[in-house]
């Protein structure tokens, strides 16, 4: 039973009984309820380790679209749960903490973006997956950092495009394609804060290290990269490249998988502008804890709901992305 204090908190606040083997109980509940746990690379390491599937936004969407589970537990931020629900309207989709929002998604309010789109009626609307369902409903095709370049390149050169909400990713795609996409002025609070000066200082200390950069970072950071790519692409590069040291300019949660895959390599989190911090973390992703995951499965709450009319519009842009990504 979900009581009012839980609703107010956005997650089940009940304490897990002392001595509970949460990992064993979570796996037991998954089997009993035919539930699947999906986790993003930016969540805590123990969340990634217990998940049935770990991936970036594109892989999570693809996995959701084909799962035969009755319940999807999305260990990530709110828009990821919405995307899963849109793709799987007949399944129960849970997110362990409704407070796990996304600064990039929040930087693009639906009302203002809708007015922006109406002001440019001759433009194709491309929206980054880090957006709310309401934004996806205003969109012609959704993209991720892993497929944005491919999808933009598939459109005619003369086609006018609105790209939102990430201005850094949009600028990066513009620089590679020679296009002049009209960009929404949004950004991710994690990727905005990386310090070029501190990254170059790290590079001086580790001259053999290669710099891995997510395209949500600002242009000057991207320009010093040895590899620019999505979290999945950066993970793959770190496994395949002969280098043994890497400076990683994206959310530090990805280092967990990098280190697991390559225990003999060294991965250094790129530092933010704040000199008191060693690395950049997404505070929202880190809201997902083992205790919240346990309670989420136990009570099957918080559950993600998406307005039917919004979902019917949004699914078209997501499905178009999935089709164009094949």
C-alpha cells in the first residue's frame, strides 16, 4: 500500500529490515513478478551490478521495446522511465525515485518549446532523448548521442532543422555536418561544468593518457578529445584502444563499467570547474539506491504514467529513431 508520506517523498521511505540480503531479495522479486531491471551507466556501481541490462539511452530504449517482462524497473532518470512506458504501454514501468529528474530535460519546458516550434513551421524537429514525453510529442524524430550524427546526415542537406535541447550536442553535429541547425538553448549540468584548464593539467601529469569526451560537453573540451562519443562508444573505445590510461569527460558512473572491462587500465575522471570536487556526478542518477530499488519492487511504486494522447504522439518520434538506427 502506497501511503501519503511516500507519495510526498517521491519514493518509498520504509526502512529495509536489518539483516536483509537486498541483492538476493531483489533477484527473488524479479523472478516472482517477471520484472526486469534496467540501469543507465551513470547510476551507482551496485545498481549496475544487480541490473539485468545496463546501457546508454539508445540501448535502454531498444531493450525496453523488445522485453517480455511484465514490469520494467528503470534505474535512471524520469525521462527514461517515460520512454519505456511510451514504448511499452501495457507494461508496468517503475522508477525507484520520482525525484530523479534530468537537468537537460528540465531546460526545455514544453510550453516554450512548443511556441519555438510554431514560430518555425517549415523546420523538421529533432529532439535529444533527454527530454520529457511532452517534448517528444512535439518532435519528428528523437536522437541520442550515439545516433544523432547518422540521423541528421540521413536528412537532405537543404532540410531546415530545429535541434533541441542540448546546444553543445547540436553545435557538435553542426560542426561535423556543415549544417546550421536552429538550436534550443539547453544543456546538462554535469557536462557543462568540465574544466578545460584542469583537464589539460591532468593531461600534463599523464601525457600518455587519451581524453574521452561526451558530445554534451562544451566545444573547447570536445576539441582536445582523442575520442568523442556516447557513453557506449567511449566504453567500447576504452576496451579496444591500446592506451592504458584515459581521462574521461562524462558522468563518472561510466568508470565502473570501464574498470570492470579493463581492470589493468587506469581511468581518471575529468574534473569540473569546482576545485573542491574530484569528478562530476549527476546528483539525480545517484538518487537511485539499493534500498529504493528494493522497496520499489516490493510495493511496485513509484509507477510512471504518461498521458495517452501525449504517448501516442511521442511514440512516433521514438519509433522513427529506432527504425533509423538499424
